[in-house]
C-alpha cells in the first residue's frame, strides 16, 4: 500500500498563496509574486481532502489549486470525501493511492499506527516555522513526524428564528421533540459524538469505554427527532426540502463586482439579491464615481454618478442598501425613478465588471467593528 503525506499541501498552499497578494491580472484574478520553486514542474499530486475545504473558483471563490499549478507547474488531481471513515475505507481497500490527504486529528493517529503515512522532511517545509507551537506535538503526532496542521475550527449551532422559540442556550435543543423532523446534524462520528459528550459533561477525548457507550446511547435517542444526518449536501437539502427557504441573498455588489457566478447559483431558487456597498463603500475611495463610463452616462442624463449606479441596480432587479447620513445624499439616492438607462447604457455598465470587491477588512478589524469598538466611516456609500 502506498504511504501518504498527511496535511502538507493544504498548509503550504494556505501560507504561500494567501500571503503574497500584490494586485490583479487581466482576468481579474490575483497575481502572486515571490520565489517559487519549479523543480517539480510536470509532477502530478493526487490530493484527498474534505469537500469544500479548499475554494475551487465556484461561487465567486478563489481557485487555490489552479493558482498553485500556475506558480509551481505541479498538476493537482483533487478529490474529496464526506467523513474520515469513508476516507479511511477507501485508502484501506488499496483501490486508490494518494500523495497527500487532509484527515482529522484522531484519524492521523490511526493511519500512523497502521503504517499508512510517510514521514515528512521538514527541511523542505519553509513555512512550517510560521505555525504556532500550540498546534504542534499534539497527541495524534507527538513528535510531529507525519503531519502539518492545516486548520482549526469549532462546531456551532445554526437555528431558524421563525421556527425556534427564543435563543438556544444548550445542545439539548438538538434532542427536543418539539422540533422533531426539523433537525439536521452531522453525519460525522467525531462531531456527533463530540456534541453528545459535551452535552453529557464527558471528556470528548475520553479513553473510558463507558463514556463512549453513554454518548452512543444519547445519539441513538436523538434519532427519534432527526430529519437527517448530513455533511456538505446540507445546502442542497435545505433548498430542495425545506418549507421555509432563503428568500434573500445579501452580498457586496456594484458595477465593479457584479457577482455573476453567485447570482447564477441562486437564480434557480428565486432568491432575490440585495446589494450592500452598492456604490462601492468607503473602502473604494470613490472609485466608481471616478469611472469615465459612469461619468459619461451621468452627464447624458443630467444625474450624478451615484444615481446612475443605483439606477443600474434597480434595472438589474436588485435591491440596494446605500449607506448615507447626509440628508442631501439621501435625497439624491431616492431621485432615481424619473429616468431609465438605455439598453446600450446597461450593456456599458455590465462591461465594467471586474469582480473586484472593496470590503477587505481584516478579521481583527471585523471583530472590533462588530463589538462596537471601531466606527465605520459614515460617508456617502
């Protein structure tokens, strides 16, 4: 059986690609600069990962594997799985062979103990030094010989305010018969058992068989109220089976970022698009207002660039949320219903699309903003 490298490719891609943005290419894709070895150009890597863990260019996302291939000349054959156990069974059967896999912690330990992983040459992993020590030398790979940390996350609870009474304060709601047949949960033993163990006050890493038996009994009890156990297919299930479906998609959208792929994604479901930052937002520094095409159309109608942009939104069938605190700007934003853009002008506006979004706050800035510790500029947006 071919041995596999665990967790290497994804970590390398994340650090290398996302740390070097410097501009835009002709296609609107990011351009990355720096020194990238092409010693393995022409090589093919077979990668096995969780579904939707690396963006693939769909739904307006960044295509990580494509950019990696352009930078290194290495071809990536990318496959994905729904859970660790399915991945393990496929590898154990010997029917397929992969160079790189991205399993969860406990599965790394199992694969290591069964001799299915290759040791890593850390002298070739330049970015390893940037990984925090708190994620190294953990129980599943105590000497960090077989794996590199890729990401860390947590399991959360999502609920529909129109169906749930009050705000949930306990995982007990996932067992509440009041919501029978309206509950979806993970089809993943690690997460499912973790929720049950947490609810029961048990150590989720317990080695006591009795603890696992208690958690298993709790999960069996849950079957009576579940609609299904799901993974990546949850969005499709919600759209195809739920009685109350999402009605509105609120996204940054304006002439420079028209979000074509996202609009096509929701179009079959009749989901209405509402645009925030319809004028580009404060972070755009007024870029849309300075666009020659928009200025020319505005002059032809005796309107402002902002009014032309908002009128374009209306004729595209969007709702728009222009933020303005100045009474004059608010009045101007409303006065867009006494004229129409011609078909040619609409085509010109559509031709401005670069899929260039302006909202680029860091995670820290977002946290400060949401906590009310940072004031977002209240200029004409």
